[in-house]
C-alpha cells in the first residue's frame, strides 16, 4: 500500500482486516530494509542490522521502525519538532565546542548538518513513528543518526563511519533523551502556538467586523432555548469576539510556562556527563538560534520528571475547544431551518447538503469545528493520563503527550482559519425575520415589570401566548401605560441598551 493518503506518510500500514501481529509486522519491516539492493551494515549494542545505503538514519532508527508500526505518522509530520531537534543539536554542538569538548571541524560539520535539518532538507529521514516507547529515545536517536551521517559526508567520510562522528559520542554529547526530547517538544510547541494565536486573532477580528455590521439588527435573545429579551445580532457576534480574545490571553499565559526548559539535565536532572557551565551555555545558544526567551528550570531534577506545563497548556486548549464548540453550535442553531428553524442568520452555502434531498444545505463548517473540538477535548484526557502515569524521575509517556498537543494545536489552527474564511466572513443576517420573531415574542413584557409588577406582567405574557396577540396591544387595551410611554418602554432598541438614551 505505498503512500498513506490519510496521514500523508510513506510508512506502510498493515491490512486492517487481517493485520499481522506487532512482532510479525516489525520483522517484516526489518526484512524489507535488509532486502534493499543497496545497504550498509551498522551495529549497536544489540547487534548488526542492514540500513538503506541512501538514507541518513541508522541502526537504531531501523529498530524503531520495526518496534513501533503504530500510527503510521512519522515525526516528520510535525516539522516544528524536527526543526526544534536540529536547533537543540546545533546549540549543544556550539556549547561543546565552546567548552573544548568537540574539535572544531567535527563541531562545524554537526552545526552545518543541523542547519540543514532546520531548513527541512532531511525531513524524509525523520521516519520513526510519533507514538513510541522509550520516552522519545527513538526520536532523539533518529535525529542523532541523521545529523551524524550528514556531518560525516561534510567531513568527506562515508555514512556509518562513526569513529569520526558518532551519533552518541559526538552529536549527543552532554545530552540525554530526557532533556533533549522535552526541550524539543517545548520549542516546537511555542512555534505552533504562535500560528494558533494568529488564527484566533484573525477569527476574533472577523467576529468584530460582523458585530459592527450587525449592530442595528434587532433580534430576540434566548436563555435555555426559550424566548428571553431583545438584543442585537451585533451584540451576539461581539460576545463571541470577546470570548476568543479571552482565550488568546489564556493561551499566551500558558505559553510562558513552556519557555522553561531542562536542557543540561541529562538523565534525571543531575547533569551527569556534562561539564560546569554547559547547561547555561547550551541554553544561551538555543535561545539565540530559536530567538525565544528560554530559561533553564530552577530545579532540573523536578523539571525532568514534571510535565505540568504540558498539562496546563492542554487544559487551555481544552478551554478553547469547549468555547469554540459552543460558538459553532450557536451558529448552527441560529441558521437552522432555513424555514423550519430559527433562521436568523444565513451561513454561506459551501456544498450541497444531501444526496437525497435536493436543495438542502448543511452547516458543514461549524459541524467540522464541533468535531475538531471534540477531538481536542479527548486529547486533553490522554495528556492528563500520560502526565499522571510518570514514575519517579522521568515521565516515559511524553511522546503521546507531544503527539496529542501537536495535533490539538494543528487542527484548532486549521479549523479556526476555515471557520473564518468559509463561514464567518460571509454570514448574512435575516433582519426582517429577526424583527418579526422579536415582536411576536412575550419577552418584551419584561420591560413592564418596573411599572406593573412581576405578577401582572406574567399575566400579560400568559394571555399573549394563549391568544396569539402582542404584548403592546394587550398592555394598551388594559391601560397599563399611556401610548407614548408604552412606545418608549417597549421599544426593542431601547431595551438593548438600558440606562442609555
């Protein structure tokens, strides 16, 4: 089955009807690689394996391909993560060179290879599955091997000649997966949050534009899906703009926590196998490379074991999803019908809505937003459980945390862009219908309570419902107030701005 159209990946997915067992499929991947015409032999502590000669990754990446044929989504599907890995490895190489731990020519080759990784020139070699065991070790080794083999080429040496530039001894010098991987996830997350915030600001602006355009459209407000009191359609859209704006602020606050990194912590936070000054030196270089105000955690042991910042961020993404889903549902309700429902607004028709009912058009864009939000809410549950599942000095489940965080940010970003471009910007108000529903509603009677009291006003409302007559007509008939006062008190426009002329 070559390219997987669902994931955009080249990873082959087993037959879903008769899938092989995990071991069988993993061994199939190894045999497939070994059967390649051009291979090189590499070894690690477990033995030797054939590696495709034309690939930059190495033996540990091959093992990961066999061990984790899970989602079919390689880490290259998240370019920000690959770019972050390149930035971290570059920062480490610069720090190691500055501290006299790497010879200049090897350091320079690693730096150049990292620059190429950051440019996306080797994405095709970042192939390990995003869902993996080992706390991200396979991802880290995939990066180490790609960078090492490209650096070897730059040094005029063949791929796999690791005596001159080794994935562990040189590229991973002064590092551990346990500080590289979470730092990479944080840097990638910061970059991805910037895109989400941009999409949210654009959506907020679209709601504000509609709020201004609909400022004079009087309509009936509703509570518990029952008639309430008058408002304007502009006020409704303006409230959505405020909602999105509040979530932009909360997202920015959560992003600040992600700027705290544990680079230099190595295995459990003690900094074993680093020299004095390395952590600060590596942080400084990484901050310069990424142009981000990164800070080193106060307690690296705590930072290495605690994924709390990811939980906090996921909670904000859930908040955004909950509120966005409510807005999407409101759009569907307000556009329902168009004749048998509320029908107060008209959403742009973007596609036919039925294969059997001609002329039917569905609110497909808000429906898509609802589904994206449901997914994000579910992702938050996964992130919560993964964070809780960490033990002692390390959380082994950060790959699934990263996978779900990246997915949540990515699909929210795309959903908000589509919602704005293909729905909100072209929404139209059904002004006459809004006014008719308002004038026939008993909600207007609320304005009479200060003059006649709650019980008398309720009696008017019940009579209006029973007879189909309008509130003003009944109030005038009963002599509740003189005509001029009734006109003023029951004016829907005045009721949308109480206390103001």
